[in-house]
């Protein structure tokens, strides 16, 4: 059982390393720094909150790479009235 747990931990580390590498590559290709992403997040929160009630603390913005495409994903929870 201990070997299984060790193997599981290694796979998790490998997956984490892959995700970190993907982030580095995406940032290199798009030239979007963490600061720029934060600024975009703030601007999106400002604009969208003018029209609907949102939870600013729960807004998440991520960049993903799918094949040759890059996607900016915004998860913006809308508050119920």
C-alpha cells in the first residue's frame, strides 16, 4: 500500500509540473504577465458589475491552451436578486 501512495504522489507532482509548464508557455506566447491578467480581471469586474450584481471575490480568470488555440476563461459568479 505504501508503494501505491508513493506512486500516487509522484503522479500528482508530475501533473502539477505539467500544468506549471503549460502556464509558462501560455504566458510566453501571449506576453500576458500576472499583472496584466490582474488588470484585465479588475476591468472586467468593473464593466460587468455596472450591469449585473456579481461576487468580485469569486471571479477567476485563467488561460488555457487547446491544440493551437489559446483561450481566456472567465468564471464570473452572478449574484441572485
